[in-house]
C-alpha cells in the first residue's frame, strides 16, 4: 500500500503538522495526524470540491490553489495551508526565513495607479511612514515603510500605472 | 398625465446593478442596451442585454462617466430611456438634462431635484429650510485647506471631511485629530476628483456612536409621495456599507413613522420623482438628523424589496412612464431581510481590493435567499471599478432566522482565485454586538481585530486531511502518469525490436 508523509505549514509557515496518507482502496484512505488515525472516504467533485466522509461524518471542503498555498475552506473557515512532501520541505528550509534585515523592496499589492509618491530617492524614512499611495478600484491605499532606513530605489512616478507585484521602491 | 412609452432601456452602468436592471426590463418585455468599456467586453451584463455598445477605454472617466459617449450610445442604439443605476452618471443633473434635450427619458428624478440634493451643502440648507433636522457642519464647500482646518478646530474633532458631490464613501474621510487633517484633506480631494470629477469638499461634525438609518421614498408625477420602510446600514468599513438590514433594531413604530414622514417632507421639498433614499444619522439619544438624500436607486435596495415584496426597478420604470405609484397604506412590510455585500477585497490587509480571475464560482440557493451578482466563473475582476461582486440577501419571518439563513448561505458561497470578504461577513453576523442589535457606525473599527475571521480550530484536522488527500492524489497520479508514459515508450521501442525479431525469424524460417 502506498503511503506518503507530508508536512503541512500553517499560520504563514510558523507552525508545522505531520500528515501521513495511506490508500486502503480506491477512494478510501487512512490518514494519520499526530497520534490520531482517521479513515476517510474521499470523493472528488468539480473544481477543487472534495466530499469527505471522515469516520462517517460528512464534510465538503473546497480547495483553492494559489501557487504554493492552498486555501482549504470548510463552511466559514478558511485555512491557508502549504503542503510539502520531504523533498519539498528540504528545499523550503534551505530558502531561509523572512526578515526585515537588509534591503526591503516594496511591491504593488495589486494592479493600479500611483496616485502619490510621498518620498524622494535618498530620503530617510521611519518604520510605518507612508511611501506611496496606490489607487485601485477607486480607493486609495497608502504603502508604508516596513523598517526605518533610507529610500535607496524609486522605480515609479505619480500617475503611472503599475501591474500587481511591480517593484515600486526599496528601503535599506 | 400623458403616458410615456418606454420600449428600449439603455443601462448606463456595469456589474451587478446593470444585470439587476436588465432582469426587470426582461420581465417587463422591455428591450435592453448594455454599455461597456474595454475592460468589460466580457462582463456579465453585456451578454445579458439585447444590445451592447462599446463606450470607451477602461478608466471610468473615459467610458462610463463620459456623458457624450453614453448619449451617442443612446442615439446609435435607438434607446428611448436610460436607467443610470447607482454611481457613475446617476446623480449628474447635467446628464438628465442632456437626455431630456435628446428626447430620451431619464429613469430618475428631475434634474432640479438632483441640483437641490446633489451638492450636499445646498441639500443641507434646503432641508433646514423645510424644517428637517441636520448635522452641524460647514454651510458651503471650503476651497482652502487652512480655512477648512480652522473650521474643524472650531466645531471640534472628530470631523468628517466629505466630497460635496459625494456618495458611496468615496472622497469621505473621518479625521480624529488636527495632525491628520492635511493628509486626509488632500486624499479626500484626490478621491473626489477621481470619482466625481468634482473636488469640492465640506466638513461636518462627527456624531458620537451614530447609527446610519435610511428611508426609502418613492414619488410619482401625479403628486403622490410615499415612504417604503427603513434600512439600517451602520456596519461600514472605510465609510462603505457592508451589511444592511430592515427593519432597524433601533426604531420603534413611532420613530419609524416620524422618520418616514420627515423623509417624505424632504422629498416633497425638492419636488421629487421616482426612487430616492433619505439618509439619517441616529445618535445615542435616538435623535435623528438628515445626512443626505441619494437621488437614485441604492445598492442595498433589495433589502426593501424583500421586506415589501415590491420591485423598485419596475416601479421606477412605471413612474418614468407617467404611471401612479401605490398608496402609502398599500405598503406592507413583513419579516426581516439582511444583505451582505460580497467584495473582492482582503479584510486582513485593510480591505485592499483584490482584482483578478475568478477560477471557480458557486453561489448559494435554497429558501429565502437572493444573490444579485455581476460576475461568473472565469471572469477577470478588473482593477478599474468598485470591487463589489455581488449582494447576498436573506429573508425570514424574524431577525434571528434571517441572520441564520444568511450565515447558512454565506457558507455555501464559493469564490476561487481571488480573495473575498466572505469570512469577514460571517464574522460580522456572528458577532455578539451585531446579534444584539446594539451597534453603530463604529462597529467595524471597534471590533476590527475580532472580525478578522480566524478559522475554527476544530476544523483544522479536517482541513489538513483535505489538503493531504489532494496532494496525495496529485503525487500518485503524477507517478502513475509517468509510469504509464514510460510503459508506452518501452512498448513502442519493443515494437521495433519485435518487428526486427519477427523479420529475422521469418527470414530464418525462409
């Protein structure tokens, strides 16, 4: 019987839980979570909808894949989970952790227009100080500096349209 | 009163409201014309209409807000009436006048009423003259920042900085301290210029713990004017409504009656016609003040429709035809309705809009549920417009049942690919302050932390099982597919080998 061990990363990667899946028969699995073992009858519907009978209780989960993270929804609860097998986990650990040390690049959180540039290249900035204002969907959103430092890069001008994730400026 | 024929309506709007208007027109046997910008060619309202006209580039200023282009679309499509929806040109008196000159009916109030109510400062003056109580504030728009700041100092913080041409929370900022004034003032001006093409700003005193309660009014051309019940809209984030319900928990029958009568007086004072909404602030002592009158159909009009059983869009069209409305005593309100606005936004990131492709959409159904949506599975929500995807409304005989029903429907609502406020909406409906009915416009900011819906820890194991099974399926399928392909390659290679061997064997046999 095929068994695969996974590690699930929760809370933005701050928490890990082990999940082990064994296929017992087509559509029937044994899933071990820590010390508990569940028997699960899984039936896949369209578009990421998964019907599961977990020890006889019916659950309808929807899985929305966003790159590496899958948003698992059960009723009003949404769990963003990154699910890794051993190989992926090693790669992931090698990539290191998130910090605000060093140069921080500020990127556009969504496509929109640069309504205002509040700083100039070389300006000293405080943590939380406004750097730029992006207008999207008729609302203005101020982007603030993640750390105290100096504006070392500025890639945009007022009035310019930007794509989502476009580099706007950097603070070091 | 000469009846006016309306046989083809151009809907000068987009998204859910365009779809909603088209639906009623279809029921009435009236042909419809949609308009669309570059970004909206694939929009839901375009394929719902009988005709569609391209009106320009994606930014609204170059399409939906461009009066000349909309007028051209009316002429080229042969529409005899225009429904403006809400936002865009709906409260531009100039637009109503231009249509009038072109001999096309405007499904809305007379331009004079819009003038009287459109500039908020003029409206306040008119209402005070009609004996309607108003919130203290600047009597006229203020052009100069220093002058505005001095006025704010005089009436005392917090103050509301508001676009004179405003509505829908655009160009509206709450300022709590003098230190923030400059930044908020300038931001409000830019937003107002962008959203309404008019950057005039005025100030109003911010009332403590105010509730936002509005009265739906309706008037025809024969001198009838009625009120059709209230909507409680105090659940607001960034000055935009999120949840609306009717009836309001703060009104008793006497107060409802009093507000209804004041609303009718306000509408009559400006010789109103069609559907309008008189917005009031109700303070902690249950005093009510006129806030503004929206001279158009409101986003949240379905709440009133559910409670009264009326179709407000149909009534608007009937009034535009010169027909009479029903009498005040024919308006029957029953049960309770609640609406939740489903937005493409991330409540965890200060309600940042999240445009993008909807990879999958499944909407709720079942008893007492209505979904007024403007999107579909596969649609890319554009960055250019308001992030409202849909309005989900539940009706039930009483408030508890209506809330339970809306929660149930929210659980069924599935949107993949973009971030939505669905979990946030459920958190609002579950919150004890909301459930008790004791909430005001400060609700969303006061409970901001609690409302950032955390998933139910009891469901975590099930979620992990789902994620792991999905990964297992993917990994084993990948392995099987690889094995199958490898097998095929092996087989085809052996084909040649077999052929060679067979030839050799045949040769050998010969």
